[in-house]
């Protein structure tokens, strides 16, 4: 792990309490550290609490028990130090690409000229140059996600929280976006916590994969996934295949337990 914890989760538990239904125990005594500038993937079966943990770190839900610190400060709500990229883009349909990227900058009071320069910088970074005036309904899925990433990067958060950001994309676009994200991370060196249920995606993108159990989610194991070789060709190397196979075999039992619980 990198020196110093950018994210420190300590003994966090969480229940959902839907009206007129029994509480759902989503997380149980979760402790996790993510180092400064580290890229960590959070992997587990559907419903294990991955996204719940991400939203708690983002400050979108109150912390019931335990504590979460970001750069040493207790999380009590959302903040500009944490940028979130969702699976379904979350772009404003009535704003252009430029307008969407400018939105966060305007909200934090960046002067107009500086805001436009910063917005253009990140639009260029995600290869949307020439689409500044396009609306979301004129963009492909991959382009929408590029715009969402640019909007998040433009406010210059210390930490990127990414909730299955490529889950809604076709396989080819997903592969391209994975490469793009790695390139952006190598240039910006943000701390990244990336939620996914795709083993190969987790092993390819992250420096470390943290596996969670079936609900209630607990941390099961953390696996180092750094390789000497970079780029998509690494996926064919024996060490990648071995690591992905190990992680899949560890997580498979949890996925089976999730299916069995739903069937009962």
C-alpha cells in the first residue's frame, strides 16, 4: 500500500431500514485503508454492499457505526475532495458537454474564464474535443461516460469514487474506457476506489483488489495486482491469468451464497 491512508474505514456497519420491512444488514464491521494515490478495486457479489460502502465514503449517507476518514478528516457529508462517477453517467440532459463539465466549477465559484479553461483541459483529456456543444442524447454511451469523468476531474478532487462506471457499456467500449481511465490515472495520480463485479476488470485496472463477502459485506481478502508489464496485453500473460483465477475462485463461493440466499 502507498504511504499514508487517503481513505481510512474503521469498523463500519450499515443497515437499510425500508418502511414496513425488516432491516437489511448491508455491511458488517468493515475496515479498509486506501493509500494516497493508490488505485484499489472493490470486488464482490451483487448486493454485498460495495456501492453502499462507496456512498458512505462519499458522504451521501449517515454512518451508523464506526468511522470513515478522508485525508485524516472525519466524513460527515459530501465534499469537493471526493469526486464520484456513477454507472449511468448522471449528466444533465439539458446541458451540453461543456455545460456539464462547467457545472461543478461554477458551483464552487471558479471565475468564468478559469472555469472554461479548466473544463476544456479535461474535455481534451478524455478526447471529446469538438463535442463541446453536443447534448447527452447526441453522444454514445462511452462518450457520455467520458463527459462524466471530465466533469468529475475538472473540480480536481483528491479522490475518485467510481461505482461500476463501465457496467452499462458494450464490451468493446468498456475495453477502450478501461485503457483511457488508466491513462488518466497515470497522468493525474488521483486516489481511486473503483467498484466492480468484473474480476478481469478489477485485476487489470487496480494495484490492489479488495474482495468482499456476500451480504452482510465484510472484507474477505486483499490481493496485490501490480504487474511489471502495462497495457491490455498483460491480460494474456500467465501471471495475470493466475491472479484472476485465484480471485475468481475466492469470490465464486460468495456469489453462490448470494444466489442461494435469494432463492430461499
